[in-house]
């Protein structure tokens, strides 16, 4: 699974790369992880995407600590 901006971009179909570039460039520091996860999962569809997304969200919540 691609996990960097260049790898995600390369895995996307050409017609989606402009939208990806715009989303990445507009994302703030608090949004970049979720924007990357969204595009990462779109770049490589995975039947277990919901489980992966849930795990990544849990990891991010743990990293940030209590609100």
C-alpha cells in the first residue's frame, strides 16, 4: 500500500492526480493524515479498507492523546 505523497500520487489513475494534488496542497497540518488516508485507500482499493481505516484512525487518536 502506498504510504507517501509521491507513492500515492503514482498509484492513482492519471485523471485523479490533479484532484489529489489540490487536496494535498490545501490540507492543513490537522487534516493531512486523513487526506492522505483517503487517497491512499482510493489509490489501492482493498476489501479490508474499513478495517485499515479504523486502525489508522485509532492510531492517530492515540498519538494525539485525550482531547
